[in-house]
């Protein structure tokens, strides 16, 4: 107990200044704020700054929080997902949040608000932590259309997962297809050059064969 009292008297005293910053800050923003504080002559300059981040002690399941507003028929809804950085990096999450529900024109805004008219506004945002991030989807909706709205949100998320899978597959298939095409071209030229040199095949026949082979490969 005395150690705690000594620490309290040492840290929380009139000769020290304690600055507590909370929120979703990037590394650049933290450095900018620390630099801003260091420019004041009244503040002491310390050689070491200790930045503390929240940590994840256990994995959590996706959660849905419902809160009744003053209007008995209205629900404030917050859907949250924990996303580990090992499965998606920061840039990927920022792009996902931008496409999903950040700002006008996002998929949630376009489908839930503009096309279905389930609510006046819906959006998503990300909270950044030390080992993981939390993706939130927030909106206010009437009780009568809550479940149809929730089903549409799940459909949008599943569609995005499908689109991501298709894009990744195409990003792999295109280089693979180019490799196969170039390999076939090289093999045809390698074999055809020997046939032309032996006088068995004409150059025109070789070019026609190459064209047919490319049409067959591209058709796949």
C-alpha cells in the first residue's frame, strides 16, 4: 500500500503534467500531438513517452446492441464485429469500411436508406485497438422493419465477401492465364522453328497454328 501511495505522490503532483488522450488516433496523429505539446516552453520535455493501447484479452462473438429511444417504435441498433489484424490489415479495413458504410454512396446507404427506405441514416466506422479492430454498423430503425433491415445488411455483407473472393480469384487467374499463354507461345515457336528449319512446315502454317492455339487458350 505504501508503494502505491509513493507512486501516486510521485506522479500525480504539482510538478508533473499528465496528458491523457483517448480516441481513435493514428501514429501520425499521435506524433503530431506530442510535437505540438513539446513546443510549449511551460511543458517539460521528457525523453520517453509511454503510449498505452487497449488490448484484447479474449475473442468475442459478433454482437448486436438494441436500445429503445423516446419513441417506443424506434430502435437504435449497433452491430459490432471483432476483426483480427492477422486476417485483415489496416489498409484493407479502411477500404472495407469506406465501401460498406462510410459516407453517402456506400453500399449500406444506397440499399438500406435510399432504395428500401428502412431508416433515415446508416453508417459504419472502425475502432482501432492494439491487436484487433472493431467494425461497427449503426442505424436507427422502426420495430416493424428491423428484421427485414437486418436481413438486408447480412445479405450486403455476404455479397461483399463473395465479391472479395471473386476479385482475389481473378487476380490469381489473370497472371496464371498470361503465364500459360506465353508458355504455349514459346513452346509453339520452339517446336515450329525446328520444323521450319527442316523444311517440314511453312512460316505461314506456323503463324496460323499460333493463332488457333491462342484462340483456344483464351476461350478458357
